[in-house]
C-alpha cells in the first residue's frame, strides 16, 4: 500500500505541466534525463507536501519513494531525508542512517535538481567535522555524472563555513581528467568556484589566472559571473598576440625614461604626485637593474610600451612589516617600478602572469595614494599584507600573491 507522501504527491499531479518539465529536464532520447517521468508538480508544491508528511515517514516508506518512476516523488523522498537529518542534530546515529541511505541510493538521484537540492545539506553538512576524502572519490571516479556532481556540489556546505580548500582541489581533479568535461559538471564546478569567490575573491582570481587556458568555457563563465567586468577582461588577456616580454638592454634606456615620465604625469593627475617625485628612477638606478638582469620591457609589435623589475630573493625593505604580516615566510620574487605608456590595458595582469610562470610567490608594494595600482593588484588576486618602509623611509602598502 502506498505511503502518505506518495498519495499526496499523486493527488497534486498536474498533467498540464508534464510536457514543459520533461523538456526542461532533458528527457528526450540521448539527453541526460532520458526516459524520466513527471507528474507536473512544481518544487514549491513538493516542498509544501514534504513539510506536512516528513515526520511520519519511515525508511521503508522512503525506500518506496526514492525508487519511484516519477521524478517529483524521488525529489520528495530526498527532501524528507534532509528534514530528518536536520531534525536529528543530537542523534548522530540517525544522521548516519540518513547519510548511508543517501549514498546507497545514488542511482535514483539522477538529475541535477535531485543532486543540488539534497547533497550539500546532507553529505556536505555531515562532513563538516569529518574527513572529506569521500568527496574527492565521488568527483574523480563517481560511476555517473550525478555522483560526480554530488562530490562537487556538496562542497557548498564547506564553502559557507569558509572552508575552500576542498572545492579548489576538486576543481583541479575535474580539470585533470582526460577527455571533455560534461556540461553539467562544468556548470557545477563553475558555480562552486563562484561561491568560493564570494568568500575570497582574491583566491578565485588567482585560481582562474593559473588555470584559465585549460578551463572549459562554461566552467569559466559560471565562475566569473560575480567578478567585476574589468577583472574578467584582464583574465581574458591570455592570447597576447604581438606582446613580448624580454630583458631590458642599455639601448632601451631612453624609451624607458619616456615611459616613466608618462607614468609620473598620470600618477600626479590621478591623485598620486608623491610616489615617484622628481626624476625618479634615475638612469644610474635603471642601468643597475639592467646590469643585474632584473629589468624587463614589454613590447607590442616591437615597440616598448611598459617596463618593470622582477627580482628573486629577499628584499631588504620587506624584512619588517607593520600592521599585518606576509602570507608566508617562503622564497619569493618582487616586482618593482612597473610603468606603462598607457597604450594598452592589462599590463599588471601581463606582468603578474610573467612572474607567476617563474615563481610561486610574488610580493609588490605601492603608495597609499596610488588607488589605480591598489585596485589593479586586488583584481589580480594579490592580498594586502601590511605596511613596509622604502629605502628612503617612506611608507608603502605591501601585497602578496601566492600561486595555488
């Protein structure tokens, strides 16, 4: 005999909605929901029925519902399990029974809504204080795309508690797989990356920068949805065309000084007249940089449009930092004296990518009044660390970016 949940769901069937739901959940031949059947019940109606019935449902009743031929009844069973799990906060044995039931019936959790409306509230929440290796196994070797999606979307519970490591590791797992990534897995991974970015935008931008070229388009699009437009534009500057970065030579000095003059003028006009006062940097300093092989120029079709210093090793001015601390104490490289002629956007992005291709940790500083550079650094994923003093005693805001 049918249980009360099945009876109530059958009573709520709306045949006029069946065709639309069947199309929406891709039930046609060869589609991911092929052969699934619908009663025509919208999710809010299902939730209302579950609210009335869940407390009287046994696991035997749920077994009947989860194996139903009807999509909405399977969803109702999952929502009941979520309710039972949440109500058993002080009953670890009952919660585990819910998790065991869930994991032993994944063959019936066979569409994206069934996954997304249940997995993170059950499995993700259950694993908040436990080992998370199960999520890695599901994402990497789940028997179906739905089990793999469970592994991905379950991280939402962790993300909402500020724990992002599992998601970024699972994103790596998905990217490292052979063959094309299913569109629904792209969407799930991109969605979770977007959610992680709400908690730590710098880490998301850093991850996107490192993996942009190998991420499929749908995954990138979902991950970038909440990022500022100019940040996304900077991330897209990967096919550099005629852009070349090379070491500077003595013959570049006149053009480099022209660029520094343009940069000083721009900084003064944008509210930062003190960072590079006078004729800084001097020819003597630039020639020293060139002699140390630390000086680089960015060229576009052979013409120099920007210059910077990239120096590995400990920077004396970074030994002491106030009102904060560096992200780590490991080896790093420092970017200094970055300047452009303004002819091309995204120079900070290009220089950062160039640096990250060689070093895992990059440090940089800028004047408090240099809002343009400060904003550019944050867009690139640098994190503000504190205040350092330059060789002349003036203060600078210090930032660091670590490759992940």
